[in-house]
């Protein structure tokens, strides 16, 4: 019991750090998006991620990149690229609180895709959580009352792409190491982001270059801490703390960018996140029964 509790506390600690650095990344992207294209921001973020991951190459050499599943790595990289691009474009188009709220749909899309593509069971809890998640999206966007804008559409599209990327990860990790999958996705994303980045390139100032590097560091750190959080404790124990991104980013958006958050955004986010949490609890119980 003590071990489980310690693991849960460690997982919560990792998640809290992930919330902080991931929120910082969103704020940095928001600040840069007025002067730089999402392609350029994403390209620099990918380069910095490779620099951060370079020690993996130094310790393991080229052996870490040895694979027989290059097409799957490439597919995953394409989905991850469009997922991140949709997120970055959305950050520049709509309030940060809306971006965070819509990004909570990603686990819902993963469940749907896992059922369709991997043949995983789609039981009552999964169905209820999925319907609840989409109901939250409708509350937030209120189609018929408000026009669904480009920013919201690309964030949702990005969430779907991220979900597809995670399905690829699930298939890759049956034979590939975490280090290999992490390195390959960033290596392959470099040309995907780099080619359009060159077209829309704006020479950054020294200050903005530091902010661009900050996007790469916080983005890479966020993924690392989230992975550690899920590895240390059940998702049901750490997922609730991910919701702290909404008030944190909402407050920063209000203070720095004069963004407002309406009741529909909050209500929709609560419904989406509640569905995600119930889904995480259901998955945790299912795993415990299988042990």
C-alpha cells in the first residue's frame, strides 16, 4: 500500500511539472505567433528536441536507430507533425483556454481509433465517455449559435492527428524502444517542418531566438514528464491534475494577452475532462483485472 501511495505521489509530481512546462510552451508559442509562422516555430522546436535527445545517440550510437519498421515510424511522424502544427496554429488563432479545452479530446479520439483500427472492445464505459467528450465539444463550440472558426477546427484536427500518432506508438512499442521511437519522430519531422519553414522564414531577434529555443525545451520536457507520470502511477491517479492547465493557461492568457474565457468554455472543458477521467479510471480497472 505504501509503495502504491509513493508511486501515486511521484506520478502526481511529474504531472504537475508537466502541466507547468506544457503551459509555458503554449504561452511562448502564443507570444511568438504574431511574428513567426507555425512552421518556423515547429521546426526550431524539433531541432531543439533533437539537441536535447542527442545524449541517446552518444550512449547507444546508431544502434538505437536500427529498425525494420521505418514506414510505421514515418506514418507516426506525419501524424505527429500535423498534430503539433494544428496545436501551434490554434494557439495563434483562438484563446489559450479554448485550445486547452479542445486538446482534452485527444484521449477520446484515441479510444475511438483503437476500436476502429485495432479492434479493441468498445464497452459501455468507453461509449459513455466518448459521447460525453463529444457533448463537451458541442457545449464549447455551440454550433448553430456560433460559427466554428478555423482555429477551433485545426485544434480538433490536431487532436485527431495526435491520437493517430499515439495509435502508431502503441504498435511500434511492441518491437521498438522508447528511445528509438522518440528519435525517429523528431528526425523525420525535421524535413516535414523545415521545408515550409524555409519558405516562411523570418530572421528572429536574439530575444525571440531564446523564446523559440524555450518552446523546444518546454515542449520536450512536457512530453518527458507526462511519460514519467503515466509510468509511475495509474492514469486515473494523475489525469485529474492535468485539468490544472485550464485555469493556469486561462489566467496567463487574461494577464498577458487580454483573453477572456466564457462560461461555455469552462462548462465544455469540465464535461470533456470528466469523460476523459472516467475513461482513465475504467482503463485502470481493466488493467488491474488483467494482472
